[in-house]
């Protein structure tokens, strides 16, 4: 799977998820300081990571932020991005099912490397919900301005 991964800093949690994704054989496109020598700040790193998904360069994204909130807000400003701040695997699974999330946002402050990997794994494994309820509500959200 082609996955965009972005952050405004490298931390043990970012390194753990990037290493796990590579070990799983995913093709990664990195953004921000996950790229050696890049000092892009959180707002632009978040938007660039989300754009990789909405423009077709990646199927999904994983995005890191100290609290997770700023990155989630910035990513959701990108048309077509549906970013979800998740702190556990079940929330990530439900974000895919009910909200058709295509960007997983993780807090570097509140998420251990082990929980981040577990949450990312759940996000990637979960399909989008196909119930009328799920589809109808995602369409309403997509039409909001």
C-alpha cells in the first residue's frame, strides 16, 4: 500500500510506526522532519501529507502532531481529506468504518510507540463501512461547507 507519513518532528513514536510500516512492505512517502534536513512546521507538513492522499499519490496517510489536534485540523482543511485523531485501535477502526477516514492522526505526546503501531495496524486493516447509514452520513459531511 502507498502511505503518506508526516510529522513536524521525529520522535520514538514516529520512528516506530515508520519502521513497522516498512517492515510490512508498504511504500512510504515521508513529509516534514521525517525527511532528513526538512524542518517544515506542523501546518504545512500536515497539509502536504493530506494532499498526498487527495491527489492520489498515497492511498492513506498517517500523521503525527504533539497533541494531534493541530495536524487534524490542518489536514481536514484539505478538500477530500477525512482526518481522524485516534488514540487507540478501536477508535481507528471505527473512524474508517463510520467516517471513511483516509488520514490517521496520532498524538506524539499521548501515544506510546506500541499503541501507535497497534492503532495504525487497525486503521490500515479496517474497510470503509458500506451500510447506507455510513455512506449517507459521509456524503453529508463531504457536502458541508
